[in-house]
C-alpha cells in the first residue's frame, strides 16, 4: 500500500516507524524503542513482530517503502554478509531507505566492527540523518520518544504557513577577558560519544554540576576543556577554567576560585559570601580541574552553585558526593582511537613514523597492554623515538619503569605512570592502600567474595567500604554482571600493586593467599555442579578463568603439586566445556616431568589428564593402558567418582580405537552405570547411557541406542543437567538421522545448539554445526551444508579443538552427498565452506537455528545406518 500523500487517512493508518534489524544484539534496546514508538500511538515496523514468507531483502525493502520514519539502532556488530552480497542487511537497509527522516542511535561501547564504523561515518555525513548516543535501554526509550515528538512538531511547523518559526536570540558572546580556557596543542581523539554526553548534560538547565571521574591520565581535563569550548556560547558571562592541582588545603578552594575570577578578598566579608554576591546574576560555567585532593571542599562549591546561576564542570579522580551531581565515569579509549592517538603522538617525536601492515598488530598489542589509557599511550609514544613497536611491546611487562619522561608541560604527577598512580594511592587511608596492593595479584578481575578474602587481616576495616574507596578513587572499576558485581583494574595499577608487594618481600605470600581462594572455589564448585544452576556456575567460572590460571601457575612455581592436582580434578567438566583440556594436559605434564616425588593420587590424576584429553582424539593402546591403571587406582582407594569418570573415559578411548573395542568398552560402561547410580550423579548417569548408545550405534542397534538416549535425556532434564542434556540431544539427533527421520534429527540438533549457546560451549557449537551441515547435505542443500561445515572448522581451529575423530559423525554423510552432487555440488559446497570459515560464529549459529527455507526436510538421501 502506498503512503498517503495529502489525503485523508483512516484511523488505522498511523505513522509507521521502521526500526533497523539488529536481531543478533540489542534486544532490550529494540523493546525500548518499540515502547517509545507505541507510547506516541505510532506503528513500529520490526522484523520480530511477525514471520512473513518472503526473502529478507524483499521484506525490508517493502517495509521501508511503506514507512514514514527510519530509526537505526547500532551497537557492536555489523551483521552477517550473505554469500554473493557486498554489504550486510544492516547497511542494505540504510542504502534502501527512502528520503524520509532518519533518527540514528549509537550505543556507547568499547568496540565496534570495522564495517559498522564505516557505516556510521556515512551516516554522520548525511544531512538527512540526526544521531545521538545512548548508554542503555532506559536511556534510549526517552531519547526515541523525545526525538519523535520533536520531529512531529518540526513537521507541523513546516506544514502550517501561518506559523512563524521560533528563533532563539543569538547568544551573547563571552568576553575575551572571561574565557580563560587552556588551548591544547593536540587533537581530542576517540571521545566523540563522551563529548556529546557532557555537552548534552550541560545543555540541560537541571544539570548544574557535572563531574568527570576516572583514573589519572585517562583524559578528564582534556575532555572537560573540549566540552567547555563546545558550550561556551551558551554562557553569556563566559567560561572560566580553575586549576586546583596546586591546592592541597580545602579551605583555599573558594579563595582560588575567586582569585581566578579576579575577585579580591578585601577582608570585609567572608570570601565565600563575597564570591556569592559577585556571581549572583552571572550565567557562567566554571571548569574546576583536579578536585580529588581537596574533595572536602565539595559541599562549599555546591553551596555556591545553589546560591547563583553558575554551573560547574568538575574533574576528579573520585566523585564529589554532593546533591545535584551528575557523574560521568571516563574509561579507556576505543581500540581504534587508541591506535590513532599512539600513531599521532609518535609522529610528534618521530615524524617519519608510519602505521603499516607490518607493524599494525604490534601497535594494537601496545594499546591493549596499556588498557588504551591516553596518558600511558602518550608516554609510550615518546619511547617510539628510539624503539620499534615490536621492541616496545616486548618491554611492556614493566611498563611503570619504561613509561617515564612525559612532555615537560605535563604536571609533575603525570611525568611517569608510577607518579600518576602514586598520586591517587596517597589519597587513600592506609588499610585501603594495602588492599589496593593485594588486589594487584589478580590478572583480570574479581568478585566481592575474592576481594573480601584478600582483605582478611587488615584489621577492623570493612572490605566493602575499602573497595568502595578504591572505586571512588578510580583505581578499581566496577562492572555489572547481572547477578553479581565484578571488579577490574588497569594493567598499570595491577603492576603498581605487584611492584610494591615485591619491594616489601610479600608478593609470593600474597599470591599464595590468592591461590588458596581459587583452590577453595574449585572444591565448592565441584559440589555445587550437582545441584546449582549450571549455566550460572559455568558463567561464574568463565569469569574467573584467568585467575584459575594464576593459581595453577603459583602451585607449579612453588611445587605444591597435591593442591594443583586437586584443583584441576575438581573442575574436569569445566575444563572440557571451556575447551581448556589441552592446557590441563600441559600443566599435568609439567608435574610429571618436574622430577618431584608425587603422591600416588596426584600422579594418577596427572596421568589421567595426559591420556584422556578430548572426545575423539586419536588414542592408542598405551593411552588405554594408562586409563586402565587409573580405573584400578580409584577402585582400590574407594573413590567412586574417580572410578566412574575413569571408566567412562577408558570406554571413550576404546571406542576411538580403529577398530573399536566394543566388548571392552561396553563392559566398562556397564560397570560405570552401576557406579553412577550409586553416586546419584545426574551427569554420570546421563553420560554413561550416551556412551552405551554410541556402542549400540556402532553395532547398528539403533532401537537400543534410541532407548538409551531417551533415558539419558530424561535423566538430564529431570536433574537440570544442561551439559548432559546437550550431549544427549546431539547423539539422539544422529540416531534419528541414521534411522531416516530427518525432521526429528534436525529438531534435536537445533535444541542442542541452543543449549550449547546458552553456556558458551564452543566444542558443542562445533558438533552442532557439523550435525546441521549433515542435515543440509542429506536434504540436498550443499551450499548451506558447506557454510555450516566451514563455520565448524573455524570454531575448531580458532579454539584449538580436536577434529573429533570417531566422535564427529558427519564425515561419511558429507562424502556420500558430495558423490551424489558431482562436480557442481562440490563447487557449491566449497563456496559455502569458504563463506562459513570467515563468518561470525553468532551469525552461523543463528543460521543453523533458522528454518532451512525451501529444502525438503523429509527426504533423506542415503544416510548411513551404522557408525561402524
């Protein structure tokens, strides 16, 4: 239906607002946009509001032609580029949008796909589009509603010739005398989003006090100056910069402000009163820099604002904590902006410095190592006068010692990174400073429980209060992980803590305290796995992955091998799901090769991991013999869990032999099933049945396999075992495919992939994508089969996963399908395979989960009936 032009609309013909199709991310934001549109009684036009039997490109072209307003919401992802296309659907929608008003909303994020950055650059250059940045869904819903309302008002004004457009009087320029902003000699890079946020806040009369917070050297002062220049014409009485860096007495803050404004302290009245009277009818902006060391004066500054029309933009390493404050925490630069900054500053000291294909990766690594912090990058750039990027990168393990000698016009506290952090540390109480140093042993991040463990022994100090002080001081950053708080530190702050601990001779003891926490966490997690929500638990442990590695490294360095063996034994299922069994293999080999005298249990655990790495990896008689020894040890010592797990892995090894030892594998699995029943282990009972089903399929006993898998799936579901459920579904899918029921096979594989996605099991992604590749091949869609197979290859290569060996069941099916397809079929398969290998994993999982289109899912073409 064509858009109404100058006619009378029926009541159902509301304004239609097309919302861009960012379906792989931004789900809460899309719901917020829909709510804002419907709040104004407009009609949202969105893909998720109903499935239509048309190709996506035809669908969104038709939707756009019938829409009145275009709303684009963009986050991190550019979207999947379909085979044969040059751009993603996201950019294609922009290209196809008619000449209608466009409202663009960019989510603040630390990274974006390169192609999406290019699209955003095009949007910013388009005179017909307006754009704004937002933080979250709550922020977006207000922006969309306000912008749509303003757009309607503007269109109403333009359509009514009787209305005289309202124009604001030209702002009175501030006098040269009153504008005392420093003039930076370099460009502001990578802060467009933050600059827009600050200027928008200052434009709101309700925000009279805006504070930029963040660690030293993050660029607070530079951003404040840029924002003040953006808004200076909005302040008739000018913009004034007040530097508090030299002031250490809070009682002198008001005096410093008055002096900067040229207001004399005559002694006839308190200077605060004199200043209040002088500013009573002024509309000006004070940019007050470096408030952190005199933060006790913040209430006095707030009182000044309350008695006048003056506004304040403050910078501080800690929030001011006064009424009416709007605080903006400044974080590291986006990676691309960090590289731009490093290159630009490097050229200032070495004019012939160039970013090339040869050094780009090294420059990016430098930025990452320095957390993309502006001051650190400035100091690093100075070293590029004499060092190549590769040589500089090799020395960044000791960045505090390397990054010195900043520009002479920098404050003394910013001449070195160490001095910058020292400045912040000296603002802390002794107990808070001690906790800061202890937290330096963490490699990436930590939860509140870990911080409390590290704070033990600090006297009467409350760990939460001390941690809050570190957050206020911008030395620790807090992230919301949904059900738990998560804390991180800049790499240079961690190094500062480790350096100070080493100077005092207590670094190893502090690392021991850290390792003991994670040993206890592993023990607790092994028991929680049988009853706690597995997705939550595995997500928690994934957050702790770097710290678990740190604990392992400590136990290896101190030869505490018993503790190391127990730590890795408790989390066998986690190492497997996380694709880290190869790492565990390396740790255990270092134990075995250390020459130390290991107790029998630790030695058995080490040998177990060295011989049972991943399902389907090549094995031999020697590996089978080692696992048989493990079974014997755990049986002799009465360790039922150990014996069960060892028997299952021994059976896996026996099934992986060529030819498989089916009788021996089934005997071990039968005994393993008895043990698992005694343990009341949901995962054990499920896994043993799955392995027995594999043996049955290898014998061609599909009915027996179906019964075992159905039982295993029911047990996993009843016990809330998501990992066992996913493995059972994958095998049930293969049994159904071998039995000729392609529809049920596909349904099982789809459900398995969905579960694997829910807890990030990338090996599960690989098995699921291979399975869906086989389904596509059986139903004759060789290009789709190739795409999914290529994606699975990409996952395995990127994560270092084994190719699956006898546990990847798709090989024979693909071979037969390619034989039937001939040369043309092989070309289609290989074309898809290339596309799949370079595609985004999330896009490929989404493709596998999506309906296969026109393919006939009920006509298997030559699926094998056994695994033998």
